[in-house]
């Protein structure tokens, strides 16, 4: 199979070590508590305000803090301790109870009322409107008992399931097939930058690069996050020098570009992301965007995009276009990518099938801390059966055979294809709308009617992405037993802190509201899109059927396959097609411009100046920038939560 030079550069960034250590000790336990109870509220708050949390920043801040404490204690953090802190921080910031904030909005939303779905949303997801739990904005009410217990149970199974099929596929694709996983080094390099000793920092580049990114992040974060937050506390209207989430231009361009959502997002993070992403993937996104900008006015003129009306802004334009064309077209593009992925897997597997040594499944490298291969398969079977029983209990009217097909047929096949694609080209692949299509089939051919199935924890998963995480663990020299111990420690912290801070944020102000601008701007669109799909399993003329067009699905499949054939014939980079599909997906296009600027700077300035070493610099620079942004976000969150809490006191 054709492999381009850019992917080869990513493959060569890191080589697996020969020695492994657990890295689990009292430092990591304290670090998990620190993140769960000090960083999590800031991440949740920023997610509601600007649409992105401080996950990366919280990780870096924790590592830096503990590194400095260790230095003053005349010791240093090992590379494995740094990665374990990083891993636990990610798990601690998962904030599962923030999903309940979305559920309480959904059941009360204008979208649910408009589509007539409010009464169909199950009470094991959220109480119905009128409940004291909703009017009083509290999770500590008996109406929330079943949703909370169900969420906790699902989280327990999910954490166990993490070491099931995903781990088994990692052993197969990494140990047996020896796939390179080109994007895994990008994730590992950032943590390794902070594992440098004091002597290394004097002569090394990682800490210096991280610090440069941190200073840039602090400066930008002051204007983007801190200034609006602090001014909003002092004045009636916050001072926003940089618009959040974007500058809305759709109404200004509608005369020239009808049915095109236009705007510009000024989040500098996108520039750094563009530097890290494969260049041709970013350029493909630009190509897809330009095609969309050119095609939408034509589609409007010939009557395909007929729901768009002058005066609509980005959210309304995107929803109307999705309804008329892009939902069906996007399904077709996704199917084309899945077909391409399956074809690539078959070709590459045939070329190396004679060289595979399956005995390595049962004889892993010494010191890596691997669990038994059959144990991971047993975990997968246990979790799948558990999910099936829960779904059977929650949605007894849905045909149970679907649950078995999800867990034991689709999941292993799709996960293996995706794992190989991650290992070969660093791209996650999944078949689009499999879940949705099966629900519709259950309603159409098996007599199911309702929307409960859309909220049930069905055993339909794609574990391909998990293989990259295990590869990162290997590249940093971290023993897997340390990761398992970390899971036991971090789970109760996640559950307790997430519930407490979800309650706290909800009591400060309704969600969404003017206090949480991103949620106020975007959640309505997300609710419309999700509820439109859910209406397809109800009796009657569903809006989903009105939006679904098989001819548009077929055009998406055809265009995707033609593009791939064109790229293959002319030997163009394989990443280009994934970028084009992303640009054609009719998501909000406002951030692609900054990603392209970052990609151009990286390729034509920094890569020429620093050579191949720039591939090492870019992810560390992004990590430092995320840290700086997160620090300003933490300061803004702290001031906001403290002052708003004081304003609610009786005195």
C-alpha cells in the first residue's frame, strides 16, 4: 500500500523503550485529587463558556507543580511518573456528570417542545419538566436517583471495558502485525518534555519549547478568556476584544454566498493544532471547505437547499443545510471512507500475512506489565453481556437480537478495521449511522416505537482509538500495572467531584444562559440535530425521513470513492482525502482558516528553518500553549466562581 513521506516522518518520531516502570506512587494519588477537586470545575466552566475545557492545561499544570515540589525535595519525577500523572489527569477530567447538565437542558429545550418529543424522553435520563429537581436546579433530589445510579453503573463497566477488546487489538496490531501507529508519538512527546531532569533542561530543547508555548498561551488567554471574565464581574457587559466563539458574517455575505455559513474564529489554539496535524489533512479540509462554499449557492439556486432563508446565521444555516442535503451526503462520504478503510486493511493484511507470529499474543515483551490476552477477551465478553442486560431492562420492547449483533458482530469487526487504520495512517475510521440505521430498522420492521433506545448504553463500540492510547503507554516506558492501579484510584474521585461541581455550576445560573455563552449559542443546534434523528423511531411521518435521501447518500459514496481513486492514480498523499471529507462535512467552517495558517507556517517556515526536528517541536509547543491558556482559564474560573458564590449569600 502506498505510504507517503509525511506519515513516515511521524512514524520515526519515537521508538519503544527496552525498560518499563510502573510510576505509581503517592505523588500520582495526590495529583489525581488535586486535579479532580481543583482543576475539574475550571474545565467544566470553560466548556460551557468557550466550548473547550482545560484538559491539556490541567494535566500540564499538575505535572509542573509536582515537578517543582519534587525538585525542592531534592528528587525528580521519572518519565513514567509524569505520564501516569498525565493519564490520571485525563481520566479525572472526564466529568461524567456534566452529561446530566445536557440532559436537564434537553428535556426542557425548545427543540424538544418544537418536535413534540418532551414527553418521550425517559425519566431514567432526566426528570420531566415541572419536577422540583429541575425548577430548583439540583441533582440532590429523588427524581435524579435512577439517572445517577445508572450513570455510575455504566461508568464502572466502561472503566473495566477499557482493558478488554481495545487492549486485545493493541496486542494484535502492535505486537503481532507491528504496525507503526504514526500519531502515537505526537501524544507521547508532550509528557516526555516535562520529564527532563534539571541538567537536561539546561541543554535540552523540550523544556525551552514548552515554556515558549506557555508564555504565548498566557498572553493570548489574557485577552481571550481572562479579560471577558473579569470585566463581566465588574460591568454589566463583559469586554470581549476577541469574539467568542466567532465573528458572525453570514448575514453580510448572504447576497453573494447564499446558504453559506461564514464567519471567522480567532482561537489561536487552532493555529498550533494546524502545526501538529498532518499538513495534507489540513489542506484537504480547506479544499472541502472551498468546494462547499462554491456548491452551496448552486444547490440553493436549483432548489436543493430550500430551507435556508436570508437573515439566518451560522447555527440556523448549518441546521437547514444539514436537513436538506448534508446529512444524507455526509452519510455517503462516511460510507466511502469506511469502504476505503476496509479495502486498505485487506490489501495490507494480504501483503504481510505470511510474516505474522501469533505466539507474541501470549508472550509479550518482559517488563511491560501486560495482562493475559484471554483475560482481555473475557473482559470484553463480560462488558458486552452487561450492556446487553442493562439495555434489555431499560428498553424491553426493542428486539434483543440487535444488542447481540452490536456487541459480538459489528463491534469486533469495526474495531479491528479502525485499529489497523490507526496503526497504518493514524486515522480513526467508523461506519456512519450504523447505530441510527439499526434503531430505524427496529422501529420499521420489528414494531418498536419510542426514543428510549437512543439513550440506552447499547454495546456498540469502536475500540480502534484505544489501541493508540496503549501504544502511547508503551512509548513512554510505563508499566501497564501502574495504569490499572491508577484506574482504581481515579474512579471515585471522578464520580464525587463531577457530581459536586455539576451541581455547583447549575446553581450559579441556568444552563444554558448568558452566563455560559457557548452553551447558549451551540446547544440549541445540537439539540435540534439529535432530536431530529430520535424522531425517526416514532410512529408517523418523522422529520428524519424527510431529511434522509438515498440519492444524496449515493452521491456521497460516489464522490468519496472517485476522490480516492484520483489520489491513488496520481500518488497524492492519502491524508488529503480525510481532510477533504472533513471539510465537506458541513460543520461550522469558521476555524479551518486558522488551522490552514498554522499548517502553512509549520511546513513552509518552521520546517525549513528547523528541519525534521520541527516534528518534535510542534507537539511540545502545542502542549505549552494549552498550559498557558489553561492557567488563564483557571484564574478566570476561580474569580468568577468565588464572586458569584458570594453574591448568592444572604448577607
